[in-house]
């Protein structure tokens, strides 16, 4: 009996020793280099290229000590921008950057990360609700949905206000009623709820459509309006827009992610917060620059009053958010957590 106990103890100790040896062996960069190919839903003209995905790629390569190399191809190089999300999920590419909502993706829960209409006002608020405060952790809902689609959410950036850029004045939400605006996905939910007529069209067609009068403006991320030359054809920028903190996400194919060592995965997860605030500040700098370009071109920046922002937030929560909640069980949970967060910070 004593001999049996000795053998069992010896074997157990051996397992621990071997496990410890393996852990030590994996505690550092692997010898092999992993090479990935990403294709975002956009190309180099989008503000998310230089201010979002490229800084994240550089941070990943540095954090993994060069053991993960990522080549980023523009939309259309491998698949269309509209197909980029599903291509990453299917393993046609190793990753995607864009918006995993009802446009540019097929994941309703992505709306929780993209940014709720009249939701968070800043990167700090968005981070607290999504990841920073254990009372909410809405990001876990998004990650769960991503994993169910064979993706891992690994990067995030606040692009600043997604706003209305128009040929007509907007000083209250009723001023949007009856106007034809380019609005896709979540923007269309908001615009139609406000009584407007959303029009779907490719990004490359917006400038000409505004110039010809086919539409009267567009919803767009503020920092990117000069990249699209919208300041040449619109007269007004309406701040803080319909989404004061609109985000872009980065997803990795889950099989590609799982093929990494634990050390590599930990290193990449470890830069999530750092790159979030770094790239968000880069976008914020771009917002101020873009608005000044609009002013210099003769345009006007209209700042909605605090009272009007409160009215627009109340209508969005009452009339737009339920449309988001009904898209999935995860969205329903996330919407309730977002409501609670805004109540807790006194914004609703």
C-alpha cells in the first residue's frame, strides 16, 4: 500500500514537473513566424486605415516580437468590402477591420460595439461600459457573438462622432424629417425614425449624388469627411451627430487565433486597451482637422443645444434602441446594460 501511494505521488509530481516545463517552454516568443493577411471593409482613403488598423498591426507585431506579421490589403483586393467580414469568418482571410453591424458585417451584436445611437459621449464612457466596469462588461456579449461566428474580437477604435453632413440646416431632430440622406444600416434606423428617407449607396457614389441633388447629405464619421471631399459639396456638419462615439472593430479568424501560442494570444489581447485609446486620440485629432477644413471651405458646424441632445437621446432610446434589441438575444441584453449605464452616469 505504501508503495502504491509512493508511485501515485511520484507520477503526480512528474505530471506537475512536465506541465511546468511546458509552461516555461511556451513563456516567450515561438521560433516560427506566423504570417496573416487581413482585408478590411475599406481602403486607404478611410480614416480607419491610418488611424485604426495600421497602428494596431504595428502594435501586434511589436508585442509579439515579430512572430506575428500581418499584411493588410485594401477592400476589393481579395473580396469586396461587403464580403470582407464573412471572408474572415470563413478563413478566406485571417482578419477583418470594419463594422460588424448590419452593414459591413453579419453580426447584430456588433451594434453594441459600433456605438448606440446617442449612447456614449467619449472613449472613456465607451470603454467603461464595454470593458472597464464589471457591472456592465457589454463587450463580453460581442465577443461571445464573434466566437459563434468563428471570429475573435481583438481591436477597437473610437472614430469620433458619426454625424449628419447636409445641404440644409439641422437645429432640432424634426429638421431631418422628409430629407433624403445616404444612410446605411444603423444610420438608416436612426434617420427613418426621425422621419427622414434613408438612401443606400456605395461610398464612392456619395459625392456625386450630393452634387447632383440626388440626396441632400450623408451620415459619415466626422474625421473622414475631408478624405471623401465632402466639404466641397455639403454646407453643414451637425455635431455631435447621431452617434457621438462611433467605433470600428478588428476581428481575427478564430482558427488563425487558436493556432497561435498562448503567449502570442496574451500579447495581442494585452494591447487591446492601449491601442484603443491611442487610435481613438488619433481619430479625435482628425475630427478637429476635418471640421476646420469644412469651415475654411465656407461650411458651418452646427452644435446642437444640450436640450436638443437630451431630446434626441430620449427618442433614440425609446424608439431606435428597441429596433436594435429585437435583432438578437445578445442585443436585448446589451441594450438593457447600455440603458443602465447611461442612467448610472446621469446621461439618461
